[in-house]
C-alpha cells in the first residue's frame, strides 16, 4: 500500500512538472506575455487563444492576397468566404502538407508582398539548420510590444 501511494505521488509530481513546463513553453511563444515576469495560467491560455486568432487573421489575409497554395488547389475553398471559423480547416490541411505549405510561403519574393521574410517562417521546415535561426527569430519576436504579424496586416502598415 505504501509503495502504491509513493508511486502515485511520484507520478502526480512528474505530471505537475510536465504541465508547468508546457505552460512556460506556451507562454514563451506568445509575444504579448513572453516578457512579463508573472502571468497566471488562465492568462497564458487566453493570450494564446487571442494570438492564434491574430495568426488566423494574418493567414486569411495572406491567402486572399496570394491565392491558394498547390496543396489546397482543387479543394472546395472560396477565397472570398474564408473567415475565422473555416480557416481552421485550411490550417489543418496546411499542417498535414508542411512541405507544400513551406514552398507556398517562399513562392512570392519578399519585395512583392508586405509579409514576413522567409527566414522568420522557418518553423515549418524540419531540417536542423532552420532550428538555430528559428530560436533567434523567436527571441526577437518576444522582445516586440506589437507582434510582427500585426505589422504586416494592411490596416497596421507603418507610413513610409
């Protein structure tokens, strides 16, 4: 009985530590809270949801300005009807086809679009060289008060 209790306590402790690590990891990915010293778990989740919503908006804008990537051609997506509800299906398909999505993101030269440079999108690549740069760009992103994806949306453009 004692051995079972100790094993249960150790398992709960490992799960608690893992949960804390995952909250810290999620918090580090969300620019609006990454630099704050103390943030509640509820705030982490709320801000992550808000951040995902902003990313969905940026993706909708990008898809509407560039069109569908080859991995989505032939699917019943009307570019004019893309919204925050049905973009989840598009994201799911893009994530299932990471290589096609990466080619799509690199297909238009940076000079022709107000989007992020390809180097900041290396999280879609699986090769080890991208990981070094990804961590550097994540560090830069965390230091921003306004996330870079918001700077690229049409209504947030800076005056030239």
